[in-house]
C-alpha cells in the first residue's frame, strides 16, 4: 500500500445483542463466561503492535458439545467468532475489532489429554492444551 492509499473500510456491524449473549451464557454457564471488561482486556490486546479490540464476552466452553452449541447460536444470529488458543500469536489474526460486534471463543478450558502413544511418539489433546504442559 502506498502512502496515498487507505485501507478499505469494512461495513459497520452492530454490537452483539443481549439476547445472543444470554443464549451463550445459558450454554456454557458462569464458569464459561468472562464478561468483566478488566478481565476481557488481555484477550483483546495484541502482543506485537498494541492493537486493542473490544468484545462483550469471552466464551470458554468446557467441551466439544458446548463449542458446537455456541457456534450454532452465533451462526443463527450472525455473530462473528474470534477463536483464540493461547493468545500468543503475533499476526493479529486472533484479535477482535473494537466495535463489540464479535465474541471471543477461547479454548482455554479444553485441556484433556485424549491419547498418549509412546510407541508412535504421538499425543492427542484438546485444543486448549498448552505445549509447556505437555512437555
């Protein structure tokens, strides 16, 4: 992009509705929700360039069924999902926009070790297992 060009603007989106947030809350329960702005902030901040997004809720499902149910609600309501694993990426791909139109779906509670195959030198784990824990 040359200095004279500007980034294309994206269409304005509305904030996630209270009804949608309530439906998601019903799926994952209180342990699966972060809705306090101070606790949400680290999920919305880019490590590399200081970009700061804003979301009304970080959703932390406890199992695959909860993930699927949350995705269904978001698909039904047109609510964008920003998936996050360890939130350590440096590309900005897991950062939300700043318009409260998305939710973050964190895999941090999906931490089961499913299979350890010493002979095959493989391990099968849930999406939220951190490499340091495996080691």
